[in-house]
C-alpha cells in the first residue's frame, strides 16, 4: 500500500474525531469514578473490620466509615448527574457510524457514487448532519469546535479518484484488515481480563469463607476479614459487570471470523457496482458488532 494513500486519524471527518475524543474522555472519567467508588467501598469495609474495645477508637472508626461511605454516595450521585456512561456509548456510536459513512464515501459506494461529482459531498455532509440530529443530547456536548474543521479531508476526495481496483485495495488494507487486527487484539485482551477478574472474584470469595470458618477460633482478634473479602468479591463482580469482558471477547471473536470471510470474498469484486455492494455488506457486518456492543452497554 502506497504510504501516500494511507488514511490516518486526521483524515477522517471532524465529527468522527470530535465524537471519538468525547467518547474516550467520558470512558476514562467513568472508569476512574467507578474505580474510586469501589475503592471507597473496600476501604470502608477494611476500616469497619477493626473491633476495638477502646471507645475513642470505636468512635474514630465509625466516623471514618461514615465519611468513606458518604464519599461513595457522592460519587454515585455525580455519575448519575453527568451521565458519563451514556456519553461514552453515544460518542462511540456516532464515531463508528461516521467512520462507516466515510468509507462508503471514499470507495464510491451507494449513495456516494463516483459519478455524482460534487453532489456526493452534499449528500455526505447531509448524512453527517442527520446522524448528529439522532443524538441531540450528545451533540450539545460537542459545541461548535468540530464545525471549524474539515468534514471531508483532501485524502478522502483523492481516494474517490482512484480506480475501482485501487479503491478496493485501499478498503481491504485500511478498513477490513485493520479492523480485523483490532478485533483480534481486543478479543485476546478481553479474554485475559475476564479470566483475571473471575480468578480474583473466586479467590476473594474463598478467602471470605476461610475467615468465616476461622472466626470462632480467633474471636478476640482485633480485625475480622470476612467482610473485607466479601466486599472485595462484590467489587470484582461489579467491575466484571461494567467491563463485560467475556461478552466483548465473544463479540469481537465472532467479528474477527466474519471479517476474515469478508476479506476472502473480495476476490469476486471487480466492477463499480460489485465494489459498492461489497462495501455496503462489509459495513453492515461491522455495524452489527457495534450494535451488539451498544446493546451490552445499554443493559449495564
């Protein structure tokens, strides 16, 4: 692939980059706040595990536990108000939809046929506008900054001027193969994370059982760890529910296999009409995975 034809991040529409950055920022903030929330819950359990006879220490422990739990409630309320998880998913949905439209435009796929000339630009911009109107709440978060940048970069227009063979080659390399590699990598990452979280959950539950059985032996102990490990297990399960690693690993794995088949089918594509249909079918397959991902998020 000629390096001059490579489609880089900045070559995609400004709306894609704005939505992508907003989604990533919201994801990081949501994960951070959830981490803090679970961390405060665990700390409260650790502080509350101390059993001291001294009244002053008991009071201090009670106050510390109350402060930690109150801080956790505040984090929960902030998450509810800011709706960071919704911003994360809406931004991802818009970004991926724009990327799909961009590739259909660059390959001259319907409705952006290369025979339309400048008319294709108007249809493309209209498509982006319609897409944004579907999520007005998210659009309000973007402001007008993205409007000051190009929605159709020069490389996008140059791609349309390539021959059908060159456009197909570009699409296979920069879209299908690149997406397949991304899915494959994410499949492995999520599978490992799912295994790690499952192990930590089981280990915490096992330790909680051990300390529950041995509590009768060390009744005079100053610290009781049954509640701590029970809370840890609950925190790991909550983290598992949020990350959905097992579900994502399966979804990405299926998408990887589907893209392998799609890549193989490209040998039958030679005409403009065949390329248009091929891109439409390929993008529909990629969109199915995105919709599954969003469905998992809406259930979370």
